C-alpha cells in the first residue's frame, strides 16, 4: 500500500484483510472466465485523493496474473469500492443507507438498458465503465474496470466550456432515455427511491442544519451582500424541508406536467472522468427518479466554476436541452415533446434547490476543489463556518444574488 500521505483519505491507506489475492482471483475467474488462472501479485493503493468522494472507500488494485496458455504474465488494473469500516460519522451515516443497492442497480440494470436503447438508434454513447463484480453480503463491494489505463482521468482543474457541454450532453441523453421509459412504464424504476435526503441522519447533521445560519452571518459581514440577509432570514427552519419537497416530488407529490427522469443525483466534477471531450460518469449512489431540473440545478452550483456559472449558465442549459430533445427524437419518442419555456418554469418553481445548494453545498464543493477533505469540513463546525469566506464564493455571490433578486427568486412561493 501507499505510505501514509496527507493527500489520501485515511481510510484508504491500508486495504482491509479480506481484500486479498484470493479475493482478486475469484473476481478475475468470474470476469475473464479463464480456467486455472493464477494470481501472482496484487498491489493496492488509494483510488482517489481527498476531496474526490465521501460516501465510500475506494482502492486501486494492480493484479498480476498468469494462465496456462500465456507465455508471460498479464496485469489488470481494477477499482474496488466498498463501505467504510473505520468507526466514525462516515460509517454511521452510510452503514444503514441504500446507496450500494442503488448503485449496483444502476451499473447492472439501468444504465446498460439506456445504452442498449441508444445503440438501437445508432448512438454508441457509453455512460460508465463496466461493473465486473458486486455483492451486498457478507460485505458491500463493487469492482470496476479501471478507466485510468484507458486514458481517462479526473480533472484537477475547473472544467472548461467544451468539457461541460460534453458532460451535459451525456446527461441529456441519459435523461431523454429515462424520460421516454418513464412515460411508457412509470413503475419500472420504483426501486430508485433513495437519494441524499434519505441517507440516515443526513438531514439532522449540524452541517445541514447550521449552514444557512453561517451563510446569513457571512452576508452580514460583507457590506455589498448585507442587503440580501432579509431574503434568507425567513428561510430559517424551512429551507431543508423545502429542499426535500423538491427532491422527493416524484414519490411524494407527483405533478402531471412535470418532466421526470432518472436523476444522476450527484453530478459534479469529481464524479466524471475525461479523455479529451469524452467523459465517463461515476458514482450513482444517489440516483433516483425525480424532476429533470434536479440534476441541472445541481450542476449549476456543483459542476460549474464561478466564472462559468455567472457567464455561461443559460448557454449550457440551452445546449443541454437541445441534446435532450434531439435524443428523444432519435430514440423514437412519439408523444408531445417537452419545451424549454416549461423546463425553465419548472427550474424556477424548484428554486429552493438553488437556495439549499447555494447556501450549503457550493461553499463545500469550492473548498473540495482547493483540496479540502469534505469529511473534515462537515464534521468540524469551525471549518464549516470558514468556507463561507472563500474569495471565489463571495465574488460569485456578488453576481448571483442580485441576479436572483432581479429574476424574482425571492418572491414567495
């Protein structure tokens, strides 16, 4: 394993005992189906750095093996994703959640179905790397082909406009296929009913309940932002429930004319890998059926950097929606097509998602881009309060809050 290094998550520095050469042999036997395969050596290392993810533990395994028919040994690189075993908030929150059941379903059932429908329409889009092994008992674990040797990598910088268009186009195709399938068989994705709001104790965490207060305090200390305090004060005590209402709308308060899709649920830069302008999507633990606005609004605050958010949001939404419509036509959707005006109306209607993301998660994602460990930030209230004073965040608010005011975002719902 890699030496102790502040670059990595502490729970990914040492592989658990069960992650052995014998375990890797069982995986390769199932994946490669080569008789008498022999594992010679396995080297484990952390599969990500701090800030890349929170809701799992990930290792990279370089597995050296030989077979009776091969003259030389071969090496395959795999990614192993499992649940936290170290005691602490991370294990406490995720241990009783449904995130692995959801992600296994996405990798093994849902996304292959989406890709098959696209291929039948002569669209070769691939959404993700194959999952070659999964289990829920005796432990929750998933194993994937490693995208790194294939030329894909996580961006260690802000995504540019072209990369964002590529990512949103892929999301649009995903949304289009699921939109059509939900229209045809509304109950087929009934098992995708868990999201961030259903993670045990998530909504009761101090990070969630106290973030709006930290935000309002910061507004009071910034002269140009202080006038906006009055719009956020009335949200105390209700912003989380309004956020829950938006995310769970399909399950709890379905609207006849709303556009519903299978949502990715966590569509930010660390959950995708790029090879030029091609991207592969990662991490479907929060995927659920909901309004298609959910992923798009999430992307505005969690995927776009401040400059893109201020200057190119409308352009990117337009591009996304055109790709969505184009895909619907391509896969043979025969009903009335959605339209951009109604989509924008639904985005506006769901603006409490904007408020929650802006006041709670955007300062966190900005700190993650700077290398902060999200686990450390959310578990330390002093660190949480400090992320509201990041220059990039405040500069963004100086543009976004006046824009919200002028667009009527602070009018009562």
